[in-house]
C-alpha cells in the first residue's frame, strides 16, 4: 500500500502544470550576445530592441534538430504578423556562433536573428535550462513589453504551438496597450 501511495504522489507531481522560468510581471534580464541574421554575425542587445517595441524571445535546445528547425521555420513564416503588431523576434540557444550563423540562413530564412549563448549566461539568467539536460535550453517563449516586463510565457517541448500562442498573446497585449 505504501508503494502505491508513493507512486500516486510521484504521478501526481508529473501532472502539475509546468511553468516558465520567469513569471508574468517579472523584469526580463537585459543581455547582449553574439547573434546572426541572414548569415551575418552581430551583437544583439535586448534593451536596444525593446526601445523599438515588444520582443518575442524564444529559447530552443539545438540548431538543426528536427523540432528546432520546425519552430524556426514557423517563426520565419509568421514574421510579418509579428512586425504588424510592432514586435521583433529573437531565438536563443547554447549553440556556437558558427552553427547559429548557418541556422539563421537555413531554418530562420534570414527573417529574424538567432543568438549563440555558448556560455549559457542568458539561459541561466532566464532560468531556461532543461532540468534533465542542463546543457540545453528548454523550449520557452516569452513576450517582453517595451518596459522590460514579461507579459506572456509559454513552455512546451512541442515546437508546434509557440508561434500560435505568442501571436495570440501579443495581439491581445497590443489591443490592451494601443500606445505602446
């Protein structure tokens, strides 16, 4: 009986909702990292981008893995919708700049930047490392308002809902904040 209760307790914790590392209302840590857009390396700074409007920041485990390529392609296909809402998109992984530079051309189609966080400083600042494989970023998407606060977060290893979820939340935020 004790084993059955222990098993039920373990299974119960597996059914708890998973939350992103930062909560809505938290101030997003500022960062500057090497990034690439369309195969061209540059330094990406979050504060500079926030001065232009909201930022959709998404973390992904590994460039050119199947799920990450699918997700990047979906973000690339939807970039016009993000821009229409005044937002920019940046993807971040722990990959090196050489790999990220190629990924920015192929999977991202040169439509948005991706950052190389080799030292995992940004991943750590956002507490976005996978619990089971801390050498990889978890698949987390955030919307950060121009004031630096997180207004939405979505955590799922499934790459297929991140664009849909962030676009919906961004449209709602834009409706509620017309003077951004």
